C-alpha cells in the first residue's frame, strides 16, 4: 500500500492545489443538500421554490469551481472512463431523459429543465474530480465528506420535532424515506471507508444506522437488513467475533427504540388505505402502470409525476414518483426506460463480477442488493436509486481495483481491497 501511495504522490504536479479539500466539500454538499430546502424555508422564511433554487445554485456553482481546478491537470483516467462498461448507458440515460423534456407532461418545463441540469452537473462534477487524479485520490475524501454531511443531516433530523406518524422529517417538505435512504446509503460508504482502513468511521456508521432505524423508513430498513445479512454471511474476511458483535449491536438498537417502533406500528396498522401503507402503494402502482401502458414506448417524460398525477387516497397524497424503480422508469421513458434500467444495473453487476473473489467483490454485491431491494417499493424522483454520479465513481474504483489485481496476482490480492488509497484525510478528526 505504501508503494501505491508513493506512486500517486509522485504523479502530482508541483504547486497544484490540495486534492483532499475540494472533493470533501463536494461530498459533504451532495449529502447535506437534502436539508437545504427545509432549512431555507423553516429558518430563512423563504418559499420552497427559493429553497430548491438555492440548492441548484450551489450545485451549478460547484461545477465551474471543479472545472477550474481541473484545468491544466493531466486527465489520468480519461481512457479508463471511456472503457467503463456502464459509461455508454450513463450517456444514454442522460441524453434520453433530456430529450424526453420535449414531450414531458411536467408541471413546469423551466423547473424540470433545471432539475435535469442539476442531475447532469452531478455527473460532470464527479467525472472531473476523478479525471485529474487516480480515482481513489478524489473518491476517498469525497466519501469522507459525504459521510460527514449525512451525519449532520442525521443530527438535525433527531433535533427536529417528529411527524404526526412519529417518523423523522417534516410533514410538508421532507419525508422520512428520504432521510432513511440517505443514512443507509452513507452507512455503506462509511463501511467502505472502514474496510479500506482509511480512517475510523465507527461512530459515524453507528449514528447513521440508528438514524435509519429511527426514521422508520420500512423499505430502506428491509433493504439494509437483507444486504447486511448477505454481507455477514458471505464475507469471510469478517471475523466471527465481529459478526456476533454486529448482530448484538443491531438487537440492542432495536430494543432501545422498541417503544418508538411499537407506537409507529399502531399508527401504521390503523392507517387503512393511506399512501404510507402497502394498500396505498398498490393503488399508486396500479394507476401509474395503467397510465404507463398508454405511452409504452417512450413514456411520459422526465419529471412527469410530481404535481401532474392526481393525489391518491383519503389523505390526498401527492406522489413524487412511482414508488417502484422499474415502474418509474417505464412510466417516465417507456420500453426505453426498462432497457436503460436493465442495461445500467446489468453492466454494473457484470463489472463487479470481473473482480477477483474477495471482500471488495462481496461488499459491492451487498451494496447493489441494498439498492435493488429498496427500489422495489421506493425510488428517486429523477435519478436511479444508485445515482449516475455514484455509478461513475464506483465503476472507476472497480476498474482501478481490477488493474491492481492484475498487476499483483496471488492469494493475497483476492483477500484484500486493492485500491490506491491516499493518506488519511485531514478532515478525519478521530
């Protein structure tokens, strides 16, 4: 590992800007922006549209900052990027979703266009960050920032008053499912950092896991338990002692939050056909599937659910998406969306399979299981559950790992995580 670090340092241009700061800030923002609109409305007194505009403005400001820092830097990974199996699918997804604005039944074309630009900017930011250095040199501080940003979100969520159904979040502006998924996603990133031995994120991971359970986001919790169960069973690098401790810690958290869980179950069981129940979700799926079949080839277009589809159920729930990832892609982009869904996840799965059998391969499979299981009953409004920027970043890390494995074949390679990791970031204060 020392030789890898030395080789990275030797490739840096003398006098170039530190590589840790900007990726850390970008990663922190990518996680924390979930709360920007809520804080803008509740603290600054703005309207929701202003809060959303503020979040997008920060995104668009980061893009030229990253581009400026990338000027003059050698693009080490440009060839690797074009060789990624998932790269054509990312381009197709961004291109087709942009074209779909031409026929989209969106509530506001200007707003939807801004959202698409934000999604594309995220991908461009990550691409430029990872092109100027070997992927791990930018990805690791980015991930550190993401974990810290998610932890700040988790702390704020705990300080906020609970919703009427006892879940974390805000009744009007921020759902518990969004908080839960952010915490679950960030937990896997923290787990990745711990397994890379690039800093100790035990306490951050514990906070994120407890917040996920406290969010009472059912789909995300089930996906989390299934994927972590798979990891504990299949990863032989985890000692039996650590596996037992993980199970006992999970049981302890459940016991500590049992009062909240039982109270929420009472609320949930009396909710009838409301949108938060399985019956309510089936109603949403049935309606959107019927609508999707009306335009089965190219779909209804980008951002064609929110404020377009009529409210559901007696609680007049306004769905932002289809609450099923495959159905969301079919409704938005028709048969093309289904092909893109299969192509993106299929190519990412095959990319993981090409890794040597070992902890990294098992971990990434568990991460993919988490994403796919969560997508059965929940998804995102614009992007996939595994965002395009995350697909690009992890694909580059996988390619770098495969290169290290090819250069250093042997039993030790298969049982290690062969990434070139820079020294611990100055932002890791533990």
